[in-house]
């Protein structure tokens, strides 16, 4: 991956799309770091002040799965909305996410989201458009006055 979030859009029936978002490893790593800081400041572990729990102790206490869940849940919305904006989608509802938790904070990760979007407007055939013209009535005396 080139270091940027990549997207693929698949159009579905009834004005819905499925967007596949590929998140680069550095974004996943950032999300995991952020989640670890949040968990360290909220989890009570005997012998440590809040926010001062070493990463290894935190992982032993809460587990890798909880850390990855926290990372994904706190960042997936931002990744989705950024990807939707780049793909020029206009979602009209909250997306339904489908994913497996990342195995590692240092690997690329992918998820899909299915969401309803604004209907594309129907464009008429411009060759068949008719434009009405109103008839202008000019009194004869005004014509004579100008001449």
C-alpha cells in the first residue's frame, strides 16, 4: 500500500453501495497507540496510577482483542467518512460495518461498509427538451411612435 487509505466502491441495488476501505499500517498503529492511552487512563490496575500503566501490563490485563476492538471502534467512523468523501459518496444513513479485528498494529487492515446513498439524479436527453417561448404583444401605436 502506498501509505494512504485506499477505497473501492461497489454499487448495489436500491441506492446502496459497499465500500471497501484499506487502512495503511501507520494509521492502524496510530489507532492502537491512541486506544492504549485511552485504556491506560481508564483501567484501574493495582500498583499503577491511571495513565501510567506500561503497555505490557495493560495487554496482560485487558488482552490484545480488547485493545484492537477499542482501536477500531474509536477510528473506524473517521476512516469511513474520509473514504466516502474521497470517493464522492453522499451517505444518507449510518453505515453497516463488516470486519475482522487487525492481527497486529503494524500491518495494513481492511474493512467494508454498506450504506445507503443519495439517488443519482436522472438526466434528461437534452436533445428532446422543449423550451416554451411566450409571445410578446406590442401595440401598433408604440411601433408607429418609434418609426
